[in-house]
């Protein structure tokens, strides 16, 4: 009996260790999280019939609902100019539904603001703060832009830059080594040299959700001798403005996956992994773990603040 109990304890301990190595997330909750909108589900944003009118909303343009079956009223936002972070990052929203495209940087901002704006047109079902509590510090984060407490109405200067001028830079002393990016009108291709090791080797990086090829196969850009990690063969466009030219502009969905609040799913070399996240972020993001995954998420774009740029290439994400 004692031997059996001892073996059971060993098995439980081994199971606990194995479980501790995996990021935890609430597997019993719908991944839509807050975007389930109190049970309304997908139709809160995508009205299958009638666009905004199908959601008992108002509309003033005949193209209402024709893009992504969008169920929120976009008319109040048409043609508006907004400065995110500073005047260096202006966004001019499309002037009509005819100019809206889900592959256009500014159109994505428009669609998100139709629910998340608190200045131009508030949405009745929005409570103005996250349903999730901020880890460690407590409280909640604001979810309505342009009306944050302490700001004047219409002030978007404390929001992360988005739009055509908010671009991920490549190369140089303080950026990731990659081709494309900036004003090159080319998709970003991460990898090729050791400073991009985190982005190419870490399975939780949002640059990894594509096809990968190991260095040394002859089809990749120049690889550092002795480096065994792969590179992204299909490139990673952050947005595609109207006209079809792919650029590395940042838009809302660069950092957020609006369809999954608690789980980040990423595929690398045919292997799919699931990571804990929150606030719909597209990466492993769990401040309560006590690790560095929150910082690593930001370093997906901000290479100058990475371990690799300080000559440290063996720090894992935890």
C-alpha cells in the first residue's frame, strides 16, 4: 500500500510539473470573452441581416453593413481626422462606406472605433472599462477612447499610435534585423541574423504564425553561421492599405485578436500551441506569472528594448 501511495505521489508531482510548464488559461470560457457582449455574440458586430439597422441602430448611408456585415453605425466617423499619441501619427478615417476595406489600415481603426470610441459616438452597451481586472495593480483599464478620465473630449493623444504613419522599423542599431518595413511598401520578413532570434525562435511571438524554414536549406536570406532557428518564409504584413501595397503599418489588429480574449493560438512549423493572454492581445500575456512575457510581447515590435539588443540571446519567455 505504501508503495502504491508513493507511486501516486510521484505521478501527481510529475503531472503538476508538466502542467506548470504550460501557460494556463480559462479553458472553460468562450474565447470571445467580453466580445460575446452579454450573450449577443458575433451579431453584436456582424449583423447577418441589415447592417446597423439589423442591430436596431441608426444609419445614414446606403452602403451600411456591406463590409464584413458590420452592424455598428459608421456614419458619425466618416472623414474624421484623429491624432493618436501625437500629431506625428494622424489617421484620417474613410469618408464613406465605399472607401471602407477590411485590408485598409484606417478602415480597421474605423471599425474598432465604432464600438470603442467614447467621444464621437458612444455605444450604449459599452461600460467603458474592461471586464478583466488589471493584474497586480488591480482596477480595470478604460475601453473607450477619446473620453478617458482626466482628458478633454476627443483627446486621443494617450493612445498607442496606429495608422499609416505608425510603422515598424527594420535594421539599424535599435531595430530588429529584417527586410521590408518602414516606407518600403514591402511585408516584413523577420530573421536572418541573431538579433531577431526572439522573434523567430519563440513560439509565442506573433511573427510566428506562418510557414517556417530552417537556416541552411538554401531558400532563406543569409543566416548567421551556426544558428539553427528558422525564418519566416511568407513574410508578415501588418496591414494592407487600399490599392494592395503591403506595408508595415500598425493598426488595432496588429496587437489585438478581437475574436479571442483569453487564448493566443500560434502555429510554427506545423505545430500549434495555445498561450494564456488577456485583453485580446495577440501573444503570451500573463503578468501574474511573474515572468517577462508582458515585456516580450511589446518587444515583438520594439526591438531596441529587447534582451537581444543588449547582447543577451538566451533569455526565455516565461
